[in-house]
C-alpha cells in the first residue's frame, strides 16, 4: 500500500502524463498526416519521426512541469503560509 502523500503524488503524475498524451496524440496525428500525404517517405520513417518528436515534446513537458513545481514550492516557502490542501 502507498502512503497518502505518495498516492497523491502518483495521481498528480498520472494526471500530467494523460494530459500530455491527449495533446501529443492530436499533434502527432496531424504531423503524421502531413508526412504521409504531402511527402513520399515510408511509413516506418514517418513513425520514427513521430516517436522522436513525441520524446522531445515529453522532455520539454517534463521540464516545464518540474519548473512549475519548483516555483510553487519556492512561493509557498517564501510566503510562509501553510498549503490549504495539505493535511498536516
């Protein structure tokens, strides 16, 4: 069993991941459509390009999420107020 704090972090991570997947799926489908209809590259190469694009986008998304979390923590520490959603 997970501790309540770990479970909360896991849910938050899953939520961020599924938001990314939804956005990335639409973007990748559009890029794949453009690659296959307007260029005459093979489907394997198009798939490889989509995988690389998705990987780079996920790295950028993760970097942005980490920076946002860091700023939230700094802001909370700076204000010296208790987080209203924590149960400590």
